[in-house]
C-alpha cells in the first residue's frame, strides 16, 4: 500500500543566511543521496506560517518496507555520511516525521498530473491540516471531494495530494493545494460561494490550520 512520509525540518539560527546555506547543502548533497537510496521525492517547500525557519519534504513509497529499506540504504551511503561534516557551524537542523496513507478524494492520477506540469515559474502552494472528529472520516472525504471538484476549474485552489496520518496524531488529515494564480488579497470579504460545502466540512472537521508553501529549487512539484 502506498504511503506518504512528511518531514519537517527546522533550521537555526532563524536567519535567511542560514536557511540559504541549508538549501544549498541539502540540494547538493542530501537530495542526490536520497534518490540513490530509493526515496520517492514529491515536493520540497519553504513553509510560512507558525514557527519560522521550516521546510516541508513530502515523500512517497510503495509500502512501509520500501520506506524502511530506503532509510537503511541512506544511512549506508558514504557520500551522504561525508556531507554531514560540511554543515558544521553553518546551521543546525531538527526534524520531525509523520507517516500517512492516501485518501479517497486525492487520486494518484491527480498527483501525477501535477508532477507532470512544468510552470514557467514556481507556484504558490498551501498546506491544510485538519482534525477530523471520531467517526467523521466518510463525511470528511465527501466534503473535501466536493470542494476539490468545485475549485478544480479555476486558478485559485487546486488539490494536488492528501494523506491521513497513521503514525502521529489520530484523525489528522493533510491536504496540499496549488494556487496557480498566486496568493489573493487577505482583505475581508463577506459571503462564501462554497458555504454549503464548508458547513458540511466543519461538521466533521471543526479544527484546521493552514501554511503557505513555496517550492525549493530541488522540488519536483514546482
């Protein structure tokens, strides 16, 4: 069964200089080693919102065994092990990881279409983290499916991928959306053309947090 692995790195000190050094090091040394070891890299983004100095890496594996085998291979990669010494004194990294599985409203075909797109410049993405009430999964799946279908034709918000946490917070769902037209104004606008769908969504998932994601140079999803 396909699994997704989400890794969040926090880079310190919280400066643009340190983050730039991290991105250069990660792109030159870590990404090639991960590819050699069998990691299926989908996206890598700088994350804005909440804690500062963070990136998000989204990975895909055929199953949990493939994930474990890739991890073993990476830890044996000589060049990867040498690269660790190259960052000493330049920045520090902490990492948190969660494992998820695909959800019915986000097909592999949808993700593959997004991966095949070659935009002229990196696009804006959004990560939504939702907490679903116990027993509310079916209603949640339906509500987000309707939301994705309603927004797909436009250039504001298109669903790319979604996964349900299996190792981590129970009932946690994560949706990755692309915003082809970029960020819109944050000015208050009364009314909601999707009010009925959102009402159904909130009935089963009353809690949600969002983050804005911007592709890093080595991200397949741009």
